[in-house]
C-alpha cells in the first residue's frame, strides 16, 4: 500500500537531472500498479522493461474520450471499498468524465496544493468559491485548508445560496484572509463591492491573497485584479478534476509543474514527438495515484514548459498554461485565442475602467463589446481596435456598451433567501413554490 510518508518532498533533489532520475526510479512501480486498471492492463501488457520516461513514447495516449468510454469504473485500480470520493467533470462535451481517489490519493493531492506561494496557516479564514458538486476543485482547497488548520468558508459558486452580494458581505464580515476562486470571480466581486458602496482596495483589510485556477490567466488580467483590490497578490494553481493540482506558483511568481508526482511530456502535434520542454499539449503519467492511475493522459491543454532556473529553489520545471488546444477560433486567415484577446483588453489603462468584455466572429471579422463608462468609450474602443488589428492581424469592430450589458447589474446585486422545500401553505401563500429550492 502506498503510504503518504513515501511521497517526495521539495528539497529532496538538487537539480532537474536528479528530479528526472527520481521519476525514472518511481515509474516502474507506477506502471506495474497501472496494470491493475481494466482499461490500462491490455495497453501495458505488451510494454516490457526497461520502464523509463523515454520508453513511454511507445504507449498510446489516454484521452478524455477514453475516460468517458470507461465511465464509471473502467479505470478503477483498487477495490471499491478503498475509494474515498467519486467525481465527474463534463467540460463542454456534456458526457461525464469520471475521477476517483483513495484517502492516500487525496493526501498526495492536498500536499501538492499547499506548496503554493500563498502559505495557508491556522490563522487564516479561507473562502472556497469554486464548485463543490462533483468536481474536485473545491474539495481540494477545503481539505488543504483544513490540513493547515485554517477555517473554511464553503461558498460554492454553483449555488443560489451564495450570490455575489453575499460573497462580498462574507468577505468583509468574516474577515476572510484567503480566497480560492476562478480569476473571473475576483473581477466580479470587485464590481459587486462597488455597487454595494464599498471600495475593494480599502474596505477588506483582512484579505491577503487570492489563489485562482480554472481559467488561463494573462499577466495583464492578473495585474488588474491585484490593482482593484489594493495590491492583494493573485497566485495561480493549475490542475483538473481528473488529476487535482498539477502546478503551483512559487514566491518568484512562476508556475511550477509538480514533476516529482507526475511525468510530464510536451507533445507537438505537428511533429508527433514528445519532449520534457517546449510548446505543445501537456501529457501526464501519474507516479503515485492508486484509485485511478493515468498513463500518458492528454489534457488537451496547450502549454509551454521550460527548465529555466528559478530563485525559489524548488528545482521544478516552469509551465505557462495557454489554454485548450481547441480554444482558438478562426478569424479570416488567422486563429484567435481567448488568451490573446484577454491580454489586449487588460492592457488598456486601468483608467478606462474596462473589466467585462465579450467577442464573437461575424462575417470573417471579430465583433467585440466592452463595458465602459460614457466618458471612456471613445478612448477605450479606439485603443483596443488598434491593438487587435495591429497585433493579431484581424479585422474587427469594437463597441463600447453601458455597464450592466455584459454582466447584468442584477447579477451583482441580487440576493436569495434560501428556502427549504415545503408542502403545506397558509391562506394567501403561493403553493407553486412547493418542493422548490430558491
């Protein structure tokens, strides 16, 4: 049985070469364990020693579709009685992608997660504002915070119980020190705070950090988010429901792959080759996963990985996450990604006040709408039009729309009183609300 104390710890290797040697030592046991998975056994039975990172290239990828086809337990490598939790994600496909963990698997996940730059302590109050439901993201942060003795505020972002107005109130009243959320939430909370008559840069003195994940984050948007909240740092984690945390940010502001717990390959679709570094799709092989080992799992994320030195001393590869490989859309002869557009939008001066935007392709050109106050509309639209045309090389139309168009004001202000289902109503009450949560 894989015991938590056997997991690698930061500082146990002094160079990337030593780290990669650690991977080679662990990989044979990981692949032998993977044979207990009904899905992986036939794939691995023809894969003979030596089991090295280089030899992985002889194996096929495991795809998201493979996981969906194996739903629910075709990937299971332990007895069902050993499972601690079962999860699913659906992404944009709508079909369930299963993921499951033993307690030891969870220890692996949370000890990776707490390595990040925002050091969680027992003095912290941590708001968890990502989906609990069947995803892993909130459970990961919740378990990690409790591992460090922190107080958790479970503010699920898929629940009517915690609309934005209540989140803002809770941030202030509960003196939340750290928040785990999507990057977009940080902007939405700032807007909701302003609508409530609060200054996000001044009226939340306990707040000392945002830890965000779930969306690619450009440096321009990160800087704007921090500025809105008076310089509160914004740190990233990167992962998935299928894997948990894959990378975290160090004190130097770089995102590092947890390459002591995974073998990471960068696959170049143009050449069909994989390497430890470069730009391409991220492919992972787990080294310590018990319930659901993954061998050459293609996350379909486009990344850049390098072995550049970092002052943090972690001696882990640096990764930049650029988004889903299928995330770009054709515009004329070019392909435009959300990452590219986000960078240009948030490079607009903060004085323009642009936080919310949307874009679509119409008749071979980009149609972009940005929310802007009347006095900023001309300057904002002119600057963004020039940036898109000159740097992306595509035709575009940029329109400024009144605040409340892209993100309705009601979204920021409404509150919901949580009412339990009921079946008996007094005279004059609306019994159409029987058995309905709202």
